[in-house]
């Protein structure tokens, strides 16, 4: 059985998405509820920035 988004040309829908930041390798982008936040991957730093 295929996912409902199979065969579409647009990205699959998501509730929460985490992707690497293309400009800063030490950050992840966390997207949910229409907002994207950038999270540091270093265990010593838990800074977040709203995008």
C-alpha cells in the first residue's frame, strides 16, 4: 500500500520535520505548526532561533 502522498510532485505532508540546515552544519531545522526553529546539534549548547 502506498502513502497518500505517493506520486505527487510536492513534498509529503508532515506534522514535524527535522532537516539539516544547509548553511550551518552544526544546526538542525525543526518545523512544526507553521514555524521553523533552528537547533544547535552540540550537546553543550541548546540555543534555538526562530526563523
